[in-house]
């Protein structure tokens, strides 16, 4: 039952953003930029197993990985100027984020 509740809340947020964004891009971006997913992940983790060191480690990893994932947005933000279609901009963004995040996972110390 708990898994169903978590899934419905998480899905509701995604649906809200996808419904709001086409009509009100700025409002959709605000919802998207809020760390709602992070807050929910911390809450679900804590409720499943209240382990402060695990939550702290998750927060540290997220603190590093969020900026490393930002290159994903660059091709989408400038696709018109770069003469990219949606799918090519999306693929390029995924590729850029994969490179930055992959480099961190490969070269960063495991227990920093």
C-alpha cells in the first residue's frame, strides 16, 4: 500500500508539471526546478528506513550530481539557435549529462 501511495504522489507531480508547462512555461519551470523529487526521495527513504548517515550520503551525492546534470538542458534551451530538432536536442542533452555524470562516477572517490 505504501508503494502505491508513493507512486501516486510522485506521478501526480509529473502530471502536474506536464499539464501546466505547455500553457504556462515559467510556472512549469518553477515546479520542475523545485527540489520536489529530492524532498520526496529523502522522505520516502527516511520513512522506509530512518538512517541519517544514508540520507546524508544521498544529500552529498545529490549536491554534486545536480550541477553535473545541468548540461542536459543546454541543447534544449538553445535548440532553435543551434538548428536542432527536439529529438536531436534531447539526445545531445542526454549525451552531455552522461559524459559529465559518467566522469564523476568513474573518477571521483567512492567515499568522499
